């Protein structure tokens, strides 16, 4: 995220980067898939737009594109 790259996770229960406690935390809030779009300004991670899904999903390029656009518009409003 600090490098400005979008993180798309199809199924948090199958994500090897998460430990059991993290998977349980996602399960408790009914999140199975997530998309994270970072806002990096002046080399610093300043915000992340998160999109969650209650079922596993393959994030399409169109969905990622819309999330990136929303993150950009959100940053403009916050700034």
C-alpha cells in the first residue's frame, strides 16, 4: 500500500498473509473479500479506501478502476 499499489483479496480465509486471529477478525465482521486503494501523497501513505464483500469474489478490472477513481475523488474532497 505504501507504494501506491491496490490490494485485491479474493478470499480472506485463503489469504496466506493473514494469521488465524486476523481471519477470525474478518469473519466476525462478515468480510470475505476486500479491495484496498491507497492514497500516497509526497511519498507517504495518507489514506486507504477499503471495499468489502461478504462473499469471496474476483475483483474485476472495472471494479478496481471505479474504486481508484472514488479514492481520488475522496482525497480531493478531504484535502
